[in-house]
RNA sequence: GAGGUAGUAGCUCAGUUGGUUAGAGCGUCGGAUUGUGGCUCCGAAGGUCGGGGGUUCGAGCCCCCUCUAUCUCCCCA
C-alpha cells in the first residue's frame, strides 16, 4: 500500500520543541506584563457565526476569512483576529463583567492570505484591550504596555509610531475628500515603503487634485520633536474641530509617556500611519523593529469607540493592541536572537542497572519534590552512551548509581560541566543529599525560599 | 487572487554541453575487549533529485502543469 505523504497546509506550521519553548517563553512574558497592568485572561471559540465576524474589519478581511457551512447548516467562520470576538464577548457578558473591563487573550487566528516572511495563515496574537472607557488614561496605558512588553521580551531597538484617526479624518474633511478617504489613507500609509513619488502617483490615480495632493504631502512631511510636530499640525488643521481634538489627545499622550520615562526616541508621532482596519476611530499604534523594518509591525492596535455597537445598544468603547507573536519570532530568528537550545530537565538519571529501576524513580521523585526537573533514561544502554545523550541535551548534573552505590545508600552526583563527581548518601539523608545537589546546581537560594 | 525567483538525504549544499549503480560536510544510529560524556577513528541507515505529464535511445539537468517556499502588488500581526 502506498504511503500518505506527511505534509502541512500552506501557511500552517509544526513547531519542534526548540521553537515551541521560545514561543511559550514569549507568551509567558506577554501574560506577565499584561497582568502587571491589571489585565485578566479570557478565551473565546475559534469558530463563530459568520455574521459575527464579517463586515467588521474591512472588505479585505472578509475576503481572507476561512468560512464554511457546518453539518447543521450554519454559516460559520474562523476568527480573523481577537478584537471582533472580543466585541461580541463584551456585548454578551458586559453586565456580568462591569466596566472598565480589561482583558488579555493569547490565541491563534486564521487568515487565508498569501504567506510571506513573517506572515502565516495560522498565527498567534497576544491581544490586550480595555473596554468601557473613552478616557485618555487607557490610551496612555496601552502605549506603556506596548513599550514595556517589547523591552521585557529583550528588544530595545524599536519604535512605536502613533497617530490619531481623528487627525486624518479632520484633514480629509478640510480637503473635502471624505468620500475618498479609503484610497487616500491607503496611499498615505505606504509613504515609507514606496516614497513620496509612489504615493503621489497613487493619489493622482485616485483622482486627487494636485492642490489636494500637495496639502497631503505638506501634512505628512511635518517633522521635528513631538511638540513641534503637534503644534505644526495644529496650525495646519486649525479649522477642523475633529483634528484639533485628536491633536490635543496625542499631545496629552506624548506628555504622559515622557513623564513615565519612555525615551522620546522610542515613540514617534507619524501622521502617515493609517491602518487598514475600518473600526479604528481614535489613537492608533504601530510598532516596528529598527533592525528589521521590512517585516512590518509586530505590535499594533488602536481605539475603536464604536466596535461593540454592532452587537449592543450599550455604549462600549474600547482600545487595545496586539502583539504578533509569530511575526516577532520570525524577526528574532532572522536577527539571530535565538538562545541556546532548550534543556529538557536539569538532572539526568541513567538507567544504569535495570534491576534497580525503582531506586532511580525514588531518586527522581526526591529531586522533583523540591522543584528540580529530572529525567530517568528509558533504556539500559551502556553508561557511556547514556552520558553522551545527557551531554548533548545539556543536562547539568547526572545522578549515577549502580549496585555498588545503591547497596550502601549512596549516589554519585556528577557535574556534567566540570566532570567532577562526589558521592553522597541519599537514603535517610534526603536533606543532606538535596542540599549537596542544589549547591552543585547553584540553587542554594531556591531551596531555602521554597521551604 | 496576479507576476518574478527557487525546490537534490533531517540541515547546508555539489552534481561538468542531457549519458551507467546521484555525492560531500554536519546531524542521526551503531561500534572501537562488557561501570562514566563532549575529541578522534570505523561503520550503517537515510533521496521515486517536491509531485505529475511530455520531449529523447537516454532527464536531477530541456518543455508544460501542479504543490511548496520566498519576493512584489494587495493587505496585515
């Protein structure tokens, strides 16, 4: 009979332990930072009624959504992001939750687009959002979380680019281009990718007059310190109430970030970023790695004051951002920031004498009882081969005991890094044995802490 | 979805103008007189040359299709 070729779907991937350990580490970092700011975890189904998911992001997102009719005849879709499910979740449960409600959600999402470097059809997002407040405090907090998150992951060469949709809307209003907003924003968004000429061409194609185009470039070309940018924008868009509000809010955010100790170089007011998702209404964020700008934004989001309005008459404004775990990981890999291969456990116990298996399990249980990880080798191979395995997998210590040692209640603690071994009694001396082991592992403090 | 580039062992690659049984390094597994690893030496396994079709006496090499990766458009984490 012919074999089935083992393979995975385009844009979908397997993860081997070395990579999965990195992913888990990243997720743990995200959780830790989110919880530090008072966000709590939730989860929602991968599958939703199609009507819940469609028409919320943009036409493009609808096109990229995986959807099908289930066995019960229901039109269902796989979630495209975690924000739209949150909107449904909030509309459904907000009476039990109360506001403001802060949650984080780390889970896979699916997009049927063409895979590229750092872009997959299945990938994990680490979202955090605040529902139920329009206060500028949550705008500021969102920026602070993004900043702290990246630092804690171990990245310092990054920049958070900030804009406000109200400013863009104000600009478009003042230029009488409201009906062409999508194409204008889309063109503007590509500024640092295709340059001014490219954007100019695209604007011309969209039927934008050269006077309007000039004003757009004048607007996008504003540079300087945060305060300079804001005051220039403010004089340019004085006539627009909407834009002025947006500028005022950005100025509060910028001041707060400085006060919180965020270096000015880490964030930038960039009026060219627009973001494709239609639901954003206020501040928007995009985070790029300075060493690898081409991979795109690794953490972005913004304020969406009307999202839950599609599901409830209650006013449920929100703001949040999402760390693209898989994209960030692809970037870290590209930058060669992967740490050494992971160690399964600290302590290795060779199956030296198969007749003494029970002793090895007793030893392993003793070691694990104080939180030190231990692995018993599953096959009675020659000791040299077992140690070779231990060496290759990076174990720190081996506990070697044959009949000779076991008969005397002893075990050899061998430091695999220095190749030095000491014999210690372990039967009726678990404290002394564990202390010796901990000291070799360099964990003296850990034992006293756990006791 | 459209276009450009690529696809040879687990990994990185070699493979002459199409010409017999497709190679190397690393990795994996085994061994070097039966209780102690990282070095060395020896050996083995592992490839329908991404898949399918075609041209030819003969295809890893040429042509078409397809799949996958990567890039651009598009969009985004």
